[in-house]
């Protein structure tokens, strides 16, 4: 009887182990993993949390991301921008807090940078311009190719880099 129980227990354990192994093998990498970057700018800690999509051979600007349309500045959930102290973005005041961060891409000339009071939202599907805390314009520029969308923070501000575009935003 004891031997029969040991065999059944061993078989059950082996089955459980195979099931867990098979289930884990089905995990696929996330197409646009969440990422974040933080840094000190103008005495404040700035944190940008975003979904980081890849180019994957697609036409990004004017294709996947339309010119002249509000974009969540990342993938999946809207990008969030947090500042621990009041700052000046492109010379305009932004209070300490966490904001939904959006961009309106432009084929040439100025891009619109948006800090929205609704930080937690999925994409830009329910974006409401009436909830904007601040809008500023910046000049996008050509950059070295970046396969994956990234943000950088420096002493002068922050930048979005994706495909062959950089969108620098000054902070004081």
C-alpha cells in the first residue's frame, strides 16, 4: 500500500512539474514593455513611465502615429510624467504632480507637448483637452535611429527618441 502511494505521489509531482514547465514555455515577451526613466532637473526629480514599442520595420511618423493627432507618447497605457517640485517647461509653469503625457506629432515644425491632469488612462482614447494642465510647443529634430522608443533626462530637460526623431523639451 505504501509503495502504491509513493508511485502515485511521484507521478502527480511529475505531472505538476510538466504542467508548470509547459505553461511557462507559453509566456511570450511583451511587445511594448513598460519602462521608466528618472533624473534631477531644476531641483526636481522627474520620472517618465511609458510603454516602449519597437519600430519593427514600420513607418512610424505619418504612418503608425499620425501627424496632427493626439498620441499617448508610448504604447498601451498613457505615458505618465511626474515632477516632485514645480518646474518651468519651455518657460511655462507646471505644478508638482503626476500627469498624463501626450504629444501631437508634426511632419515639420513644432510638436505639441501636453501635460494632462488625468494621469491614468488607456492610450489617448478618452483624452480630454479640457483636463490639460499645460501645453507647450517644441521643435522635433532628426536623430540617429532608435529601434525602441526611449526617453532620456538631462540637466536641461528630457527628450523622446524613436525611429529617426528626437523631441527635446527644456525644463528649468
